[in-house]
């Protein structure tokens, strides 16, 4: 089975993964340096990552439930 997805979906997945990597890097750095501004950046990054995850989850559900799906 072939599934066709929009390029925007792949970009959203890539952005989500980059934000997750950034979150884990900031967590490590914040724990090591114990600076409040790093913890604030980490929190903002987490919020952004969650928003991207929600977007990706919605789009995945649409694709997997037959909406916007092209099958061979």
C-alpha cells in the first residue's frame, strides 16, 4: 500500500523531532548549569514540542483513517 502525504506533514514531523532534540539538550544543560533562564527556555521548548506533536498526531489520524489517503 502506498500513502501520499503532504510535504507540510513531513516538515511538521521534522520540526517536531528537532524541537524534541533541543528539549533534551536544554534539559541536560539546565541540570548541569542550574540557570533559571535555561529552565525557562526548556519549558518554552517543551510547550512548542507538545504543540507540534498534537499537530502531527491529528494529521496522522487523518491519513490513517482514510482521509487524504491514496491507495494502490
